């Protein structure tokens, strides 16, 4: 599985860890968990950490797009943590499609990303 996730702050914050290449099946556990958190809190905060991440298969990209279109207005902060220039580009690409405040952090700034999500 290329996605691992855990809930923090009683489910108000979801931390999602991506490795490898995401496939449609990777979303089968993640999407229901995120949907539950959105139903419970209405607005959630996401940390998306990319380590040795190589993107999506066509099916994985479709699942990601569907989730994004359905829930981007319910994410109030999105911290993206990565290790490459193209991963930083993903965070820039997301901004026009969400009402969330989006910030990119390099891998060594993980603690800062956590603090930013928990603040306010």
C-alpha cells in the first residue's frame, strides 16, 4: 500500500504518508476515513507527506481528483511535505482548486508543518 494515514487532534487533523506510486486501491481505505472526519468536523486539516513518491497510476489519479473535487472546500489547511522540486510544484498546482491555505515544507521541516497545522 502506497498510502498510510493517521488521525491527530481527535480526527481534526489527518496525516497522510505517500510512497511509491498511488493506485486506485490505495484510496479504498483513505477516502472513507477522510469522509468520516469531514462529516464529524466539517473542516479538517491535512498533512500530506511524500517520501520516495512517484505519482499516480491513471486509476489513482482519478480517485484523487474525485476526492479533491468533492472535498477541497472542507479542507481548511493543507501542509504538503516533500523532497523534490516536482512535489513542491504539486502544492502550487493545488492552490487554485481549493479554499484551503496551502503551504509546502521540505522534508526536514516536518516539525514546522505539524506546528503550522496545529496553530490557530
